[in-house]
C-alpha cells in the first residue's frame, strides 16, 4: 500500500474510543515494556484512558487511517504513576519527573510525546516518520512551546529520535531494576536495554513552511509545563 492511500489527520474527541481500541489491540501486544511487564489489558486501559483524555484537549495528536481503519497513532502520554504496581511505569515516571531539572531555566512549556504506535502489519512503510512531520506547524508556536520531550522505552523509537537530532537527557538501564533475588524485573524481547528521556529545543526545529517541519518531531497530545509538574523548578 502506498503512502497516498493513508489519511493523516489531527485526532479529536470523537476518535477517543477508536484510539483506545487501537492501543489495546496494537500497543498492548507490540510495545516492548508492555510485553515485558505482563500487564493485563484492563491495567493498560486504566492508564491510557487518562492519557487519551488529556491529549485530546490540544490539537497535536495524529492518527493515520485508510478507509476508516486505524493504522497508527501518535499521542501524548501523561503519567504512568496511575499504575502503581507497574515497574515499567515507575521507570518512565522517574524520567518524566526529572525533566525540568535537566533543561535550561527558560524552558517552561513543552510538547510531551509518549505513545507512538504503528500497527505491526503496517510498519516499515515510513508512517512513523511522516507522523513526526505532520501535526506541529509554525503557527502552533503560539502555544509558547519551548521544545519537545519524550520518554522512549523501545529500541526502535530510540533510534528514530536519535536520527532526528534529539538529545538524550537521562538514561535508565533496565538491568538495574531487579527483584529481591537479584533477577531483572523487565527483560524486553526486542533488544531494548534502556529507557531514555529525550529532548529537542524549539530553536532546533526546522520548518519547511508555515505548515510543515523538516527533521523535527511534529506531534503530540497535550502540553506539559513546569507549573503543573511535580518536578517544577524553584
């Protein structure tokens, strides 16, 4: 199937249930830490329902469809801490909460990218890359965005962000998280060895025109700012 067959558009509240269905069908089975943590669909739904609701408040989440069928989803992920027994959530939350301590003081509001999911049958067709360059335009700088942050928990996403010039602010080795017997708590099956906090300041985003980015990550669900984060700078 060619790229011309896909429809890229900004998600709205009317897409909520279809987004949740897609994440339970694809993200649940295909995201490395989801598999490694062995969480149930019910547990994942508790987390992503809140995430989707928050992300749809701002015009940054992207969905990809073809003849009314979802193929991919790019959405903001707010907090894993709602799921207190999920070790993968604790890891990503540690990255999230350290963000404002690791960037310059002038950084106050950022786009927070967390879930990027392309259905397995439709991967390796450039969909993830095009999603990056879709939903964030020059005009949306009116939101006062200082840059883009993302916690990545899969090797594939880590490579993708590195290719687009994201800086690694913090890295957590998954092998450092062990149970009382010294056994690793999470052992992803895709070669992922670490979780990474990534960052790209707005001044490094390159716009082709008022509607498209080049070599940038165009995104996401909602805005994340220091005034509503537990790691707010003093």
